[in-house]
């Protein structure tokens, strides 16, 4: 009886591990809100144990602003870095930091925390 239970727990554990490593994890994505007759666009990114959303889609050629709001107290997330654009900005806890994004070129542009541990991505198309 106890043996059967152990096997059952074993099967559940294996299933969980398989799901954890090979399952499709949801990546939160968002499209920017285009305002004022498509003259600018904005998107909010919550910084709390990572980035929510992790992928932001922007319209090419429309000036864009990403608004990073850091709720996470960890110093890991206290900077945001866009290597392609030479952006390296502090994110004060509890504040919203506006970062202007160059949308003149289509493509995918990653951002990361100061230690390159957490990542997000801007898609310009
Ligand atoms: Cu970090």
C-alpha cells in the first residue's frame, strides 16, 4: 500500500519536472497603446520579480515611451539596460521611469536588468 503511494508520488514528481523543463511557459506580451492619432505610443511595464509584460510590440515610426514601474525592492532590478540603444537607467523603487524608444528601425531589441539576469524584449514592426 505504502509502496503504491510512493510510486504515485514519484509519477507526479516526474510529470511536474517534465512540465517545468519542457512545457510551454506563458510569456506575457503586450502591444503599446497608440494615442493622439498615432503620433505617439506608450506601454506600461511592471517591474516585480521580472518584467510584466516581457514582450512589448511597438509600431514602427511612431515615437514610443516605455513606462517602467518598479515595485520589486531587490537591487537586482534597480536598473534597466537596452544595449542596442546605449540606455542604462536607474529605476527608483515605487516610481515610474519613462524611457523613450527609437522606433525608426524594425526589429527585436532586448532589455535586461543591470546584471543581465532578467530580460524583456521590444518588437518594432
Ligand atoms: Cu539583476
